[in-house]
C-alpha cells in the first residue's frame, strides 16, 4: 500500500527566496529516490509563503528509506530557521475506497 502525506509549513517574511531554493533543490533529490511516486511542491494562491508538499511513496519501506536519505537531516536543519513552525506539519493520508 502506498504511503501518502501532506507536509505543510510557512516561510518567514523575508525568507521566501531561500525557502523556494531549498525546497526545490530537495524536491529534485527526493524525486530521484527509487520508491518515490510523487513530491509535488505547492504554495497557497492566497498566501504564497504557505507551502503544501504532496508526497507519495511506493510503500512503508520506501518511506522509511526516504527518511534515512543523507540529505534529509541537512534539509530540515536548514529549513527550520526559515519557517514559522518548529518543523513541517505532516498529515498522513489514506485513499478512499
């Protein structure tokens, strides 16, 4: 079964360009992961500082491999001071059947 989630965070005022560069670079790396099915980066039309990232992985093992990727921790460390939240807010999703 696929592992699907939505990650949300808000760039601090003045950090918009840095956050955009950081998340787009990270997205390119994640999309190359063997088990990644989607890593789509969005901003809210009403608030371009608010990011929504839709992520889908082949299965739980692929998601765990994503969490262990060597570029994940440096990304989160670099992102933390640039966003309003303490960290990305994760919402795990299940498909309706």
